[in-house]
C-alpha cells in the first residue's frame, strides 16, 4: 500500500497570494501549525482577521496577539478574550522581526493588562519593550514599587516633581532606577550610586556618562577597574589622559584613542592594534556629528580604523569618500559602508556577498544598488549553492535556467517558489513531495490548485 503524501497546507497558509476563500478554509484544519500560520500572516483581510479573532483554538488567537504585522486595533480586541494565555501574549508584545517596527496597542489595552488579575500578565506587560513611554510615565505614583521603577524608563516624559519623588522613594530599587535614568548624573548622584550599589552590574556604563568633578575623577582614577569607562567619559580632565595612555590594558587605550579632542598623532600613538574581526560600535560623537561633512572627512581619512568604521556607518558620508572606503583594507569598514550607504558601489556589494559568511549577506541582496542583471549568466551553473541562489535575483533569468535551479541541491526551494515558473512545471513541483512545500508558497499557483489541495485534505 502506498503511503499518502502529506499535503503542504502549512506552506499554503503562508502563500502571499492565497485569497480569503483559501485562508478561511485553512482555519478549519485540524493541524494547529496550519491555523497558527494563517494567524501569523503579514496581512489579513477584515474577514480573515474576524475568523482568527473568534477562532475556537486559543493557540490561534494567541498567535495573532503576537503577530508584529497585525493591526493594533484588531489585536486590541483580544483584551476581552476568555484565555489568560492570549492576554499574556498581548502583554509580552509582538516582537519585531527586523524588518518593520511594531506598532503598540492602544493605551486603554495596556491599562487593563497592567491591572490584570494574573501577576504574570501584569509583569510581562510591564517589561514589554514596546510599552509606550507615555504609559510608563503614568506609573510614577503607582502603589507597586515595581511599577514606579518601570516609570523611570520614561525619564524624559516625567515632570520635575515626579522625578524628585522618585529620587526620594521609600524603595531603594526605585531610587536607584531613578538615579540611573539620569542621562548624565552629577558628582553627588554618582557618588551615591557607587556607595549604595558598589560593583553591581547596574552600574555598567555609569562612569562613561556621569558628569565628573575634578575631585571625583581623581578619586575614581585610583582604581584601575574604572579606567575602561573613565577613558570615554566626556568630562574626564585632560591632565589624567597620560595615566590612561600608559595603561597595560589595550581596551583602556583603545577607548581613550577614540576621544574627539585628540589630534591624529595623539590618537595613533595611543591606539592598540585593531584586528579585522574585532567588533566596535561606531563612535557616538561621529554619529551625532554626521551632518558635518568636514568631521566625516577627517574620520574617513584617519589612520585610526575606528574612526573610519564610524564614518562608514554614516549614510551622510560625502560621495567622494565612498570610493576610498569601499577599497579600505579593513573588512569592517567595507561592510559598514555596504550596510549603511545608499551609494555603496555595486562591485563592493557583490564582493562582500561572495566572500562573506558574515551577518550582512542576506541584507546585501536587498540593497537597491545590488547588481542583479547578469547574475544568471554568471552563477546559474555554479557548484556553490550560495552563488547559485544569486541567479534567482536576475530579472533576465530564463525558464531553462530556472528549471535547472529547481533540480540543483541547495536551490530547490528558492527556485520552486519563484513566480516565473511556467504552470506545467509548477504543478509538477507541487506533485513532488521534495518540492511540494516550496511550490505551495509560490504566488503564481492558481487559486484552483490551492482549492484542489483543500479538497484533497477534506477542508
């Protein structure tokens, strides 16, 4: 007896061209993975969203509550859902997938979640990264100290009276949160935090941004453990620089060498060797001054690689500096330029794709300057599947090349999902268990074929 081939219903649920008729029938599937896939789609019509919101399975409603693409007003209706699991998903928030920001729920929904009978729902809502600052600011006088502590995350929106009250709160955790929320604590506030928290992890970064008096700076310099943060503090007195420049700790000298007030000669004399794989965040003063062409020019032509990397991360980099940085000896400079500059050279984008296993490979092909024409002729027959996949980006890819890619290991799924497939070939792929899932996602699949799959599944 032949074993029946599983029908690709879950991939079909993700087909962006699937009409309401198909999606509504998929919502009746006994397989939870299929129904959840419908609830997670990037776009749902009003009719399908209504069916999801009233679906008998709470897992489906929960999936919709956590859908980052769903309309916040539609998700907000789930506040009246009978399941606490759904409320928990609402409170935790829809996490961004890296492509689009998540729109928060209406304020009145957060008010109800923060007053929920389940403590876990309240706490998860309170910790949600997308909880709007205006909602947080309204918690400054809440009876629960955890809520008052959370209000400190909206420091810029708090009134002077509210801030002062938080500074003197009866709960030490709230007081510390208030002090740590100050962008640049004054010497007294810094001394208080150091005295009360000691070496607590919450103090990480404090000494790099606190306003230091000469006396406090001298006292802190006595402990080498503080040198790494002090080296980047904008208010550190210049007469203390030589102490840090003589440090045996490469990290201390590196941070010091990135200060804006140093000359090029001073910078290069202090800086340790920076390796190609050493990750460094762009210097804040470069990002803050990126509208100044002369500042970017100085950084882009500096002998210090950290300054060049920082300049490369700025989309405002003047056009005449793009070429030199695209040829920079430092890999990270070239990569940051490719990731951030709208006029990054096409040959740089392609070279980084072909030679990199870094995080940006998939991002590079979405760059508007990525050279797509001619890729099929170059790579359709390549032995490396990573290179072969480039052929699918070419608008001039032939049907014969597409057929070949659908049979080559490593490009089967991507090719089968390509809407340029001729219908007879697409149906052949849909009938093959090895390619059925990819073919079911293909937006060129006729609705009649989609309905045929549902008929076979008995939906």
